[in-house]
C-alpha cells in the first residue's frame, strides 16, 4: 500500500525567547507552563528526543484541563491505555480534576522508531515538521493519575479561595497511579497487521458505502492504514479539530476576547461593543466557568460615569458580518438545542437558561439584543431603551465623558480554555466564535465565509494540504464541509510538532473513551468496544447519515497512533453507527497489530 511521506530527520531546536507571562487568573501548571505560546510557530519545544533533557530557560507546552462534558465542571482526563474493566475507572469525585503528567523534561526519550517509511508517490506535500512524541505522550497520558485531586477553582477559572479558607483547608493526599502510559519504545504495528484488524470492521454495512479511514504512527509518521484517506468527506463536529488548530495558530493560546463599553454620542448613552465572546455571562450564575461578566462591566461603567445617570444602551455587534445562521445547516439546527444565531454579543452561548443541559438549550433568536437588555437592567436602564447601533469615534471634546471614551472592559477566558470547552462539549456556538477569531487575525470579514476562508488559508500556511479541506463553518454543522481523514491525522501530528508548541492545547479537551465528554457513555457496553475505554482520546461528529471520530489511540503494546474514520452515507442511526466506529478504534487499542 502507498505510504505517507516520511517525517524530516530530528533537528535540535534553536534557542528562542521565553513566551510572555500568563495574564490574568488562568492557571499555570507548574512554574514553567505558560498559557500563551511564542508567536506563530516560531518557537520549539525545548526537549529533543535525542537528549531527553530541557534547555536553559525553556518552557513546557501550554496545557489546560477540559472544562466541560457531563457533568458540568468536570475535566477531560488524558488517560491511555485500557483500564482493567470494560467501563474504565470512575472518578472518585466528579468535581475534581486530575493533574497533568510530569513536565516534558522528565519524560523518557523515545527509542529507535525504525527505518523511515517509503516516500508517498502522490500529490500530497511532505509534512514540514518533526513530530515530538514526547509532547504527545505527556498529553496522551504518561504519568497521569485518575484520582481527581483538587481543588479545581483555579483550573476552571473561578475565583480563588479566600486566604482564610485556603489556610484552613486540609491538604489533598497524593493520588496513586491507576493507568499506565504509552511506551515510546513499543513496537510499531505493521500495515499488514492493522489491515487484518480493520478490514472486517470498515466494511460493516451499518457504516454505509463511504467509510474513509487514515491511521498513522505518531512517532514515525508511517501510514499504517489508508482507505479513501485523501478523499474529502463530510466531517460533522470533527471539524472542530481544524477550528482548534487554526485558532491557536492564528491567535495563540493566551489571547482573550474583550467586551467593551464606551460613551455614546448622547449624554447618558452607553454603547456595549461585542468582541465575539460567546462565554460572556450576566452574573455568577453563567454557564461557562470563569467567564467574563456583564455585572462586572456594569460596575465599571457606573464608576466611570460618576454622577451621570445612564439613560440608554446601544448594542454594537458590527465586528461580525453576514448571516447569523450557517450555509448548509439543517433546518432544525437554530431551534434544536445545539445551534443558534451567531452574533458578536451574546451571553451563555445565547442560552435563555444558563442552567440548561448542554445540547438541549433553547437559544435567543436575537442574542445580541437579549444581552443588551440584560446589561441595561444592570445599569438601571429600561429595556425599551435598548437598540442596535454603532459606537461613536472617540472625540477629544464633547460631553463628560466624551463620546467614544472607554467606560469599562471585561475579558474572556484565554483561547486555550475556550478550545477545551469547544472540543470537550462539542460546543457549536463557541466553535463559530473561534472560527471568526481566525478571520479577524487574518484581516478577513468575521462571517461564515470569512472564517471558513481564513481557516483554509491557515491550514495552508501551516504546511498542510489545503486542497483536502473545504469549509463553510467552524462547528461542523454544515453539510458543505469536506475534510480528508489524512488531513485530520496530519493535524494531530502537527499539534505535536516542536515548531508549534502553541497548538498543544488541542489535546487538553479531547474526550476519553468511557470517561469524559462526548465519549463518556461510549466504549462501555457495546460488544467489541471495551479495549477503547481509557485508550481512545478523540473528537466525535454526528449529523443525520454522518458519523465520524478522530484522535489518538494507544495499542495493546503501548504504541501511540493517530486515526480518523469518516462516514457520510450511513443508512441507519447513531445506535448502530457509533458502536461500529468505536469497534474500529477499539481494535487498534486491543491489538499489537504486528
């Protein structure tokens, strides 16, 4: 079978200035793990597989726990390989988050990965990176424990405990390891072995007539299985992997989206300017942990206005343009609980009730005006005095304060946290907001078309085959999207590159089979799926007749693989299609495939 292009030989990373310090409350894991990475892929992970040790002044990869997935407030756990039972171990306390593994510098250097695979005789370009297995191992589960020690307020962006509470707290005991990690020296599966394991499964009738698959070894990059691997396929929510990689590349992990208030042209007029933060909350009861809040912004405005009484609120959402619903969306998406109108100002992802379960939330038809009315109530302004409009240019003279004068600003959680939320909960409104951030970073219109074009351009700039991705949105709700399975496995490998440490945030929110997020209830009871519990970390996608999964899996021998399976002509429902997909990943987890 044809092979994918071999990776370039390992090169020692060159020195680079350390990244900027972490702004705000977002936690730093250990003293050397900054949230914000160096600019646009210019830095290298400071550990070479050949050396196994850090360089002076080096910083480890930015990593964050996932924020969501049922139950709310829990985090996805980077665990791997299979647990002792088919269901995997359960959390001892669902409100607590497991620690990350040891710093990269503490991980073992991989052994000889074997001879480089033969060059691929096709149109695909060579992936211009050297894959850092050390990075993927720390993200995929080396040294990770599943005892869920806490507390977690800092991890989730909540307000830290008071000094008095912290002083009287009982120290958490050290957790014990319950799952082993992948082995970088494990034998590489053979293409013949993988083919023997997967051929009977990819041909399952319940998956339909188009089942496109890519499986590759993470360390060597060798293609182990390819079936329609370069063919564009409707990806559904697996699109969010591309959204995550491109926004982290374009904006970097520590970027925060502002929501601002300025003085209007008339005395007492307050203009609230939406910057595109879908996690914005009204008060402490918001849906997203650690979100910026309108009550904080209102307090800043009242202070800035002094004795001036607010009389009206104008909502400026002009940073976004175009339609609020995506091209290629099914007719029921705006009202079905998982989608909604995409506007630059909204609270709680447009939800009417922040306490509603994910995926079943009724959304405002005009979330920008709904947020503006909530802001007006906080300012004591009648809701009938809320309208859409544009913020005035800042004036040197005029009223007090002068028109355009900033009255307050609140900032979203860092993008790395929002990427976690998007992937772990498969949050479509967050995904569309992040796609627009790619557009804004590339000076494109913040619209569905602008975001899709900017993501395509970002993929090309990252050195990946952009002719294998065609997007219409960032969430995967559009049936017009096309992504090849091999591009998805390339994206996973690129996120491990020493040239792109800022992309490592993609892994923090990946659901774990039988444990978290959209894989919480999978790999538990369906026949043939048990080996995937705790061994599969992947993003899933589901539309009518479309089912997909892509991510990482650890084999029975401990070898780390990346895989993608996309189907877009499924005859039945998810009850039969999802277990069939899970059996493919579980087969990789359960065999050495040699």
